[in-house]
C-alpha cells in the first residue's frame, strides 16, 4: 500500500502511521461530549491510530490496512468470519479518525464551503481478493481496497477518489484546507508520550517538528532559516560522478539531494553491509547507486538481487 501511494501526483501529502491522543482528538472534535466520555477522565496518552492519512488540496483519504492471507479448503467458513470481524474493526478505526478530521474541517472551513472538502475512508486488504467479500453490501464494497486494486491502483484512485472530490474548489477553500493539512502534519510529528493533556494545545504539544521530519529523512529549505546542514547537494558529491557531466544520483537515478547518512552509506567500501531503515529512507536509492558503480567500474562484475516475501506468489 505504501508503494502504490508513492505513485500519487505531486501536491498530495501521505502521513504513514498517524497516531493521536484522545486529548488531541477532542481538541479537533468540538462536538465531543466530555462529561459522558470515560477516556476524558483517564490519561491523555490514550491513543488511537490510522495506517494512512492522505491529504490533497481539498480532500482527505483515510486508509486502514488489514492483512488476511487467502485460504482454501475446509477452513473457508472460519476465514469468512475472521474477514467480517476484521472489516468491522477497521471500520471503527476509520470512523474515529474520520471524526477527528471532520471536526478539524468544521473548525477551519466555513459553512457551505465545507461541501467542497471531501473525507473518504477505505479499508485495504492487500492480500485478499474481492471475491472473498461476498458478505458485504454494495456500499461497503465501495469502501475496500483489495489485491487486484493495488495492481491497477491508478484506475482505482481515479474511480474512487478523483471522480468524487470537487474539481472546482475555490482558492479560499484550498487555502483553508491547507491549514487542515498543516495541523494534521503537526499532529503526525508530535511525540504522543510527551503530550501534557489538559494543559496543552496542539501547538504546545509539538516539541520540535523539524527534528521529527529530519528523523524521517525529510529535508527542506525554510525561507526564514539557514540551509539544513544535514543535506548534501548531489552536484557537490564528486565521488558519485561517472564522468565530468554525469552524476549517478542526479542524472541516472533522478535524486536531487542526499542526507549525510545516505552519502556515508554510499561511500562505505565493505564486503558486507546491512542497510536498515523505514520505507522511504533511501535504501533502494543507495542500492541502485552501488549497483551502477560496480557495473561501471568493471563490466565483468556480477550483481545478484533477491528478496524475501511471506507471499506464496513470490
């Protein structure tokens, strides 16, 4: 799911592993009844999570991922019950995150303009085909993302998202929805274990957004700050040049910047090297650059690529 979301057009923000405290939830949802809520009387560290929150210019897509391997044989009835239970559980998680986003939109976007801001929720089952969801009604089936949908994700996204959201949103709505995105990104960067509960606002809860972004390998140049020292421009990495006019990263792979950690990993000369990091941290980029370097340095060099997968198909 993470990989297909990378195919989305520019201007779309994908928040992976979106966690939030109950206190943050009720700050967003002003209609929340605190007096009758047991969680409001408990610890602010009570947290909820959603696998993916995708924010576009005037829409938010919430995706909860569940993995259930396909099964054949005598246990099909048990698998059907498990599938139904998992779907209901994902529905609860989607609805809670949807309430948070809706409450935030209600506070930021005015009246009628809110109709131009869509909130769509889906449950993703990357290891399950649609044929196993016969017990769902038609409305529920439009809110699932299955194995075959991931294989043709662009078509699925156009049919289920692009064709539904408003294409003629006003500049005012787009600018206000950008505020919604900024708050969601800020919450995503928050260390929920350091939330001060009743004494904090969303702004105070954010310890150091820039530092959290850097940990995720995200770097940017702020207009009000000096250039980030943890970013090295590819043009300055002379040891990645094949010749005077060709740079491995910039001209072949298509990467403009490297972090210090990525640069150091590329330049290590070891017989055995293990790269460990989350999705999007640059492992594949460094691997590609190493392969290109090996082949360019000696055409007789052999490169073998392999990977492990729990799927029977691979």
